[in-house]
C-alpha cells in the first residue's frame, strides 16, 4: 500500500480501491457461472463473496475509525476550541458563499 498521508486517507482509499477491483472481478466470474448455467458454483461464489465482503468491510471500517481517533482525541481534550473552529469554519464558508451568491446575482 501507499505511504500514510494526512489523517490516513491514502491507505483507506487504496484499500477501498483494491476492494472494488477484487469484487468487480469476482462479480464478473459469477456472471460467467450464471451464463454457463452452473447454479451450484454460482451460489457458492455468492456466499463466498458475501462473507469476504463482510470481512473486508469490517477491516476498512476499522481503518477509518483508527484514522479518526486523533481528531476525536483533540476534540475530547479541547472541546471549546473544537467548537470555536467549527463555528469559524462555518462562518467563513457562509461569507464565501454569500460573496459568490452576490457576484452571481449581480452579473
């Protein structure tokens, strides 16, 4: 996997992309089984796919939770600062949105 970037985003994205590619390949194999009329193989493949999906989804959820832990810790340590930052961000977004809206309305 790629190196860890800000907030662990890259490993999580890499894991999700790998998961998507693997499941697309497996779904393609299941579709081929259906076209060939091998019902037993298809049912077994679907069961296996479901179990693997659950296992991998659990792993990705764990990665996401781990990447969010530092932010949660900061909020627990300084809740007022976190609220202040959220309010300031919302205010800044509102100002930018207002400026853009005003520009669009006057043009």
